[in-house]
């Protein structure tokens, strides 16, 4: 075989090799879209696929979870009936006088429409939310509610966990993945729900508001500056057990049901890969483009943990 023929054969071989797909990335997004009963919205499937590949390469040992609590861990509705937030459960304590109930209801009616109104500048929404949380606790000042009453009211009116939430948390506990639940609610009404849902494992930590009581057991305010839906970007994680556990865990999944829930990322350093999952529910379809610009995955009226579970199972 002469030199020219050898080079011709070699060139043809190179052409075949160059046209052969190498290490073709698996379409993980397509796999997630096949999860039963889920309606997944994704703005950039290619970018999401790359992120999932990075999470799979990192495995559980490089993973941590930060999640909102109310209506993210718990259901947003049951058969169309909206579920209560923690403050809504507090309002239903039997010892709450009817006049206080009415005051709190009026406060909620005033501020709730402003919470998700994207036509209001973010800076102004923060002011409104701070007013909402401040006026609410002011209405409860001087009232005495026993711990037993709080627990019983929670168990009576508390929302159920999303379907298969227990399996989600069991996978994380088994893999020893640190989980930080952040809530703008009230801890005294959230902790009984965690126990009831049986997801109160050692790897899970709750960061939320707690009631400050005087020596007579009467409410005098919050124990610290209130956490609300628009100020999660200023939370200090460094005093949490979670912060001490994340170490070299550079991959974080953030979950929420509010656009402000992703603001927690402003407090994290040394994060390389972030996967944001948003649970969208409601009639405000006009806000969906903003949701898709904020979250990598938007789950529209999905009251399960099936998609987060499917992602975790990819890491095995």
C-alpha cells in the first residue's frame, strides 16, 4: 500500500470518528418530564441538562438542600381548597379573641395582594412585607397561648405534606445530606407538623420566626427580626448547624413557592452549581415568564415531591 493510499484511508477514518457522537449527554430533562402527573416547565432544557450532569457527577457527598417550608414542603391546596400558612394556624387558636381575629384578617387582606404583585418594585414590596409581619405580631401582643393549644391547633388545621415528601426526606437522611428549611411562618406551629410528617431527622434544620413571651407567657413580639417573604437575602446562615455541615458541598438545590425564596442564594459562598425548583400554583399566569427566568424548573400545580425525588435518584 503506497503512502497516498495510506493517508487516504487514515483521513477517512478520522472523518468517521469525528462524525461519531462521543460521550453524548443523556437527556435527563426528558426523563423528568416523564414523571407521572407532573407538569414541568423549563425555559432552557440544555442548560438544565448541564446542571443535572454536574449534580450527578458530584453525587450526594457534594449536595445540600435549602427549601422554603409553607406550601413548598406542604401542599398548596387539597382538591382546590387552599391550605393554611403557619400564621393562619395561629389565627385559629381557640383563645384568640374575635376582635383580634378580625384585625389580623384585615391586615392580611390589605397586604396579601401586594406580596406577589410584580408591578410593585422589589424595594417597596420589602417595606410592605415588613409592615405586614410587624402589624400582625402587634395584634397578638398581650395574648397568652399555651404550648398545648398551639400543638393541638396545628394538628387540627395544619396542611398535609406533599405526596411522597417522606420518601424525599428519607433519601436525604440516608445519604446524610444537610437540609435547611427556611420559613417566614412561626416555629411553634411548624415544628409539630415536622414531627407529624415524620421528617424531623438529624440532617434537617429549621430557620424561622419564634414567638417571644414574657414571664407570664404572654406574646411580646418575635425573638428576632422577622423573616418574611422578601428578606431571605439578608439571613445569616453562619450561626446555623447547616452552615457548619456544608463544607465542600458546592452543589445546592433550592426549592420554593415564591419568587423571593431564591434570595437565600445571596448568603451562600463557595457554591458552584445551583438547581432551583419552583412550585407554581394560582391564577396569575402572567407571572410565569418571571418564574421561568428565576427557577430552572417550574412545577405547575404539582402537589407532590415526585420530581425532586427523581432528581435525587439520578445521583445514585
